C-alpha cells in the first residue's frame, strides 16, 4: 500500500502539500535556525511557533510555497537574511575541489553527455547536508554508483536530440555545491543557447547568484536570477524577466524536487533531473526513494507517444 | 558537530524531550491514525491538532511520556482503543513463522546465549513497520548481519555471570513481533528466576498481554503487565505490583529505546538491548544510528570499574 493516501495533483498543475510533509517542514525549520544560533531556547521557540503556523496553513499550496513562508518567518525571527550562507560556501568549495577530477572523467567518457547527466543527478542524490561529514571514499562510491546505475537510455537519446534542436535552453539550478556538478553538464551543452537561472534571494541551501559566481558559471553562459525565494519555480512569484525567458525557452532542464513539485504539470518541454527523496514524490513518480530520475514532462511524453503510434 | 545541541539528562534521572523529537511525534501520530481510517480529512485533522498540542507541551518530560499523551489523544479522537492491533497481530505471525528456524540456530550455536542476545537486539533493529514489505532474503540478510556484527563480548561475559548470580530477573519487553525474538533469549535464561513485563494497555505497537499470549510466553515464564500505557517504563505510571517487582529484581533486561529513555539513569542493574534509531539517543549513547547496543546502566558500569581498580 502506498504510504501516501489520496495523492492528487492540483487543478492548476502544481503538487499540493500532503500531511506527510509537515514533519519535514518542522525539521527543516529547526535545521535552519540551528545555522543561526546555538541557543537551544531559540531553537525551541522557533519549532513551537512553526508547528503553530504549519497547523493552520492551507495545504492546497505546493510544498515549496509553504517552505517559502516558513523560511521567511525563520529568517525574520533570527534576523539573519541568509542562514545557510556558510553552509553553501562550504559545499561550493568541497564540490569545486572535486571539479578537475570529475571534468576529466566527463571528457574521457565514451559518452560525455551521458556522464555529465549522471553526475548532475548524482549531485542531487549526494545530500550536501550529509556531505560535510562524509568520508571521501564513501563520496566516490556514491558517484561511482550513479555512473553505473540503471538509467533511461532512450530518454537520454531524446534529450540529446532535443538539445540539438533547441534554440533557447533554460537550466533551472537547485542547490549550492550541486551547482558545480551542474556546471559539468552545462559545459556539454551549446553555450550560446543556454541560460542558467538561480534563486532571486536566499532560501534554504538553494543556489543564488553568489553561488553561480563562486563556481564560475557566468564566464560560460548567461546566468539570471528568477526573482523569487520559493525553493522551486513558482512562476507567479518570479520576476517578469524570468517568466519571459521561461515562456520562450524551447527546452528546460530542471534540477531537484522543488522544481518538480512546482513544475510537474507545466505545459513546457522539461527534463527533470532529480533524486527521489521522500515518499510523497516517490508516490507521484511511482518510483522508490533514492532512485535517480531523468523524467520528462507530460508535453514531452505525449510527443513520444505520438511518434511511437506513427511508426 | 552533534546533531543535538545541549543534550542533558533530567535531574530525576530520565531523558528530557528534545526539540528534534517533535517531527517524530507528528509522524507517529499520522501513522497511528492511518491505521484507524483511510479518510485523508481525518489524517489532516489529527496532524493539525497534534502540532497544536505538541507546540504547547512541556519538554521537561521524557519522550515516552509525551508519546503517551499524543497517542491517548489519537485513540480518543479515532474512537479506536488499539489502532495497531492488526499490525501487532501480523508481526507476531510473521515472527512466529521464523521461530522454528531461529530456535534451531540458537540451539546449534557455539554460544547459544550470545546468539539469542544478538537475535533479541536484531529484532529491535528489524523495523517491523517496514518488515511487512521486506523481502524474505533481505530479512535473513539483516539477521545474518546482526549475528556477525561487532559486539561487546566483555559485556556478554558479565551478563552471563549476572544471570547466574541473579535471583530475580525482570525482562522488559518492547514491541509485538519482536517479542518472539525475546522468547528465544528468555528460553536461554533460568525460567524459574524470570518474569517478563509487557505494557498494561495498548500504546503504539508495544507488546501487551495479548501478544505475550499469542507467542506462548506464559507457558515458559511468569508474564505480568506493568499497568501503564507509556511506551517505555515510567515507574510512576506503573502499577504498585509492577513497581514492587521492579524494585526487588536484581537483574533487569530492558528492550528498546523507550525503556532506555525512561530508565537510562535508574539506580538498578539494567542491561539495555536496543537499536540506536534516532540522533537524540545516538548522542546520548555516543553511538551511530543503526548500531546494535548491549548497554549497561551506570550501576553496573560503576561496579565494573571498581572490580578493575581492585585487580
């Protein structure tokens, strides 16, 4: 039996929040406030208040929108506009230390695009919240597993073709640290066609322009911010400029759960690259927790079906 | 850095609740109400209400005491006095199906007592909430791992001696299903000295007299109930009869986290057999999550030190 009963999408195309998400919101708020102070009384006050707030929230909203509200409140309460700044910096540095070796691996691979896609998903699998205390041997093992794990090769071929045909590719980044691995994939795409979007302002450990700068992305491709502090891509909270670029992209690469939760039913050609991290998403995608996902949006799936039918 | 900051014991000897416990309480309440109804609106109502209640609770209480209050409320709200009845029954049946094979394994072992102790801890490691969907091969693998994992052999020898010297042994059971594995260990103890205690009334998946009967314990040893619905052993909530037996026992074997949380500083000779399941307990015991624990109470540890000093 599914762990999550009654899973349904919202009519406006985004995932609603499930009651299963509540413990995670509370844990995340605690994690965030711990980055701002060691004072246990403050931790307790924040968790108590977040439970009170979360208990009254409209669950018709998508999880990232609830996350936005909770983390805005934590930032206000703590007076720290970017609780994860040091964490993000550390993860960028850790990932940058691996970059030369991984780039060599991509360039020497039989299929550099496939290797780069796998590493970009691997980076979403490696939980950078755990990474700091992860042994180097264990980290390399995780990367090796992702490089050899089962993978949707047919989707990769379609993706390769879509990249060639596309004129305007939009790459939606997810977290700091992970963005170094995104760079490896971005280097395999035609630079002149690619724009990368990061968050408009700090939210959890999501990459902002500071992180894009730190890992040298702007020297390769155009980087924009989406004007929003939702941990995903909720178009109505994004800037007009971002929305214009989103609407005019003919291929979108979206990293991580937050982008999936906010764009899963968007009427656009999107490849979602993510790790399945929780039972709600696992149910939605009919996959297991921990699985690598190279998932196409409905628009792309429908196109594939019609091709098959015409054969 | 420790995940749990400011970890301290209460002056009266039991562990206090940490803010990290809150997400778990909410998840447990959701799990409990899901066993009573498929109605998602009821699940949501319960979680919202539990967040409100938990947000106001006195965290100076031990986690099992907060668990007692939350699960009492869930039982009242759902009108079901034993939400886990079917689950407990299923896990007893699953474990009983393994019993003949495991008993053979104990009896054929070089050291039956060690094998039985390992299996009793293994049963606390095997999460019976996951067991139902666990492949038989995977289950056997978990048992094999516990049989060969690192283990405190010195503590086992002391335990063997303590069993021989003891006149009144009290075995505090933990969960249904697991109680079948406890039976394997109890069979290695001198039956005339042993009393087994189960919970006085239903609380989560903890074993009650119904479960002791289902797995045939009363035919081997005296089984009593502790008169309480705390998921642990909080003496002030137990019956006078149980407290008398507890006070007069000269060796106590306590299974699982709940008993550790409520008895960690009790002034009694206790062997705690448990799996480390959460960061709060991991910090308290200075161990890793998932580790097998064969842990002595302070009374026993102090005795060991004085013996060593006298050598």
